[in-house]
């Protein structure tokens, strides 16, 4: 059991974020155990031929056999929606002694360190440069264009959902709804470690004004904090809607709907059973965002869609009228 103790002011400084660097690092878990991540199989099939172009031995070594990763590889985001480049810059500034300590904590004993990692830790500064370069190449080759548009939209939809829960039902409902491992009572957030793949010592962590950052992820089967309980508190939890990653765009059903709206608009309306952005829809349908935007405007003006803005991102979802039309 890991317990986080919140004072009154700590809830006010608890926030949500999403991290492309975290998802990049956690995605390496799929290379270790694809069976644990069935929703990512289509993406894995697509990227496997590209892995030969990368520093695959190093990338694989960043994840321990029990799927732990060194804490420094997933630094707490400095703002809610960082981009990959700024997070990579944050990673590159990690002190050498932290690189060494975090690898040893993730692998638990020196004997379990892979030879590549053991050699690298003889010069942590040079090893960190190699890690940063490998992750950058992996992001550009396998994630940035092929995977992140859809994944980022799912994470954004999760953040919007959690914000509504917090506003409408309060902190107790928010924390208890994040994952089955979490319970909230009397200002304490408890994390059950019974189903962790490796034993974790009991910890009692006081936030003491540091706040907690809550991070949805597509690569975890349960909530998990950082390995080191002395770090600024972070809680990763499974994102809602991650099962949709493996879905293909649905076929347009109902010729009446097609005759009424046209095939492109009918397909968009069917896709929008869950909120999505213009970019995500364009990525899923293999068309330009401009083409999608024109159709979304028509559907919105007809009262079939709603739209909400979060920063620079606008998400569309079906209205009750749109749901009824699809039925």
C-alpha cells in the first residue's frame, strides 16, 4: 500500500496533464509484452519494420522485465500540455547521478541490469545523450505522425471528462473513479500494490504543498506512482477510451442516412459517438483537416453536433438529435 496525505491546500494544487514523453517511454512496454496491450497491436504491426532503423537494443533496455521504467524518463510535466520537444529538453537536463540511481531502482539489483545499461552507467552523461537521441528518433519514426494524433485526442478527451467529474461531484468521486487501485478517504489517497508485477515497499507520502499531477496513459493496466516516493507526486492512471485505438472507422450503415447527408458527413456523424477533434477525424479517415472541417461546420449548423474548446483544440460530439438520427 502507498498512501498520499493531502492537506487542505494540496487539493487546490492538484492538477491534470498529458505527456507525450511519458507515452513514448511507456509504449516501449509493448515491445516486452504485447499481449498485455491488445489495443496497440495494429500500431505494433505497422512499426515493427521500422524498429530496425532505431537503437532498438537500448530502447528495450529502458524497461525492466516487470515493466518498471526509471523515474527520470517520465519527468513531471511543467505545464498541462507540453510538447515532446520541450519534455525531451527537460529529460536531457537530468543530473548524471539521478540517471544512475533511477536505473538501479527500476532494475532493483545490480545483477539484473542489462549489460548495455551497466556499461552505459560507467559514463551516465554520455549514456543520457544516447537515450535522448534514441527516444527522439523513436518518436519521429514510430509515434509522431502514425500514432500520436489519435492517442493525444483520447488523452485530451479523458482530461475533459475528469474535469467535469471534479466540477460536478468533487475530489472523492474523481479519485475513486480513476482506477480500481485507488481509494480516497479522510484526505488520503491510497494505492493498492497487490497486483503490481514486482513487490513495492509500503510508503507514506505527505504532499506538503507540492500538489499532485494526474497523468492519463494508454499503456498501464492500473494506477501507479513514481518508484521514488520522495519525488514531486505524480499519479499515472489508465485513460478512458484506450480500447478505441484498435478500432477502424465504422462503415456507413443505413442508406437513408447516406442519402440524407452524403457519405462523408454520414461517416463523420457515426464516428462522433465519442468527442473528437478535426485533426483526429482527418487522421482516422485519411483525408485533410480542411475537408473534415467543412463537413463538421455543416453538421454543427444543423444542430447535429456540439463543440467545446480546450486551448487551441476544438472537439465535436453528437447532440441528442444527432444520436437519434444515427439510430
